[in-house]
């Protein structure tokens, strides 16, 4: 997760630096937009997987607490 946030920050810094230097061309805008969109979708998928794992752990906890009673 930290790598995803780092890459997002680098992408935004690149966009800001390009904008300050000479403006953002169509190609640069497209590349940055696609990179950010990929990172958003990838993070969303990762969080859905983490939620599913968390739900499985909750179910396991409920079963174990039932067995230990």
C-alpha cells in the first residue's frame, strides 16, 4: 500500500513540475491520467481483497469463540 501511495505522489509531482516548466501537453496529461486511474483501480481492488480477508477472519473468530465456550 505504501508503494502505491508513493507512486501516486510521484505522479502528481511530475504533473506539477511539467505544468510549472512548460505546461502540460496532451501526451503528458494522458499518461498521468492513465497512471492515476490505474493506481486508483488497483488500490480499490486491493482494499476489496483486504475486506474479504477481514470478513473471513471475523468468521473464524466467531467459530473459535463458539468452540471455546
